[in-house]
C-alpha cells in the first residue's frame, strides 16, 4: 500500500472509531484477546423499515491469518 493510500485508510479508520466508539472497542477487545478457530461470529443488519437479516461464520485458520495481516498493516491506537 502506498503512503498516500495508507494515510487515507488511517484517516477513515480514525473517523470510524470516532463515529462508532462502542463498536470499535467491541471489535478491538476481541482482536486483542484473539478469536480462536471454531468461534462463531454473527451479525444482524436492520435497514429502516425492513426486517432484520442475520448471518454468521465459523472462524477458520485462513480468517485468522487475514486478521493478523491486517493488524500488521495498521498502527495500534
């Protein structure tokens, strides 16, 4: 990633953290403590005026490797 793209990404990440502090802290908690293979992550999205839609995924080794690569790309803050 070139430096300009990295700066834009970090700016967007900081804005996300500012706009959604509880969600960012929730995610950070599990990224820091680790999510073991076999864990299930579930998410529900409710659009205005629509029924909720829920999905889930079972964490695989490849997912853990991707998360580690992303952690290595971003300064911890």
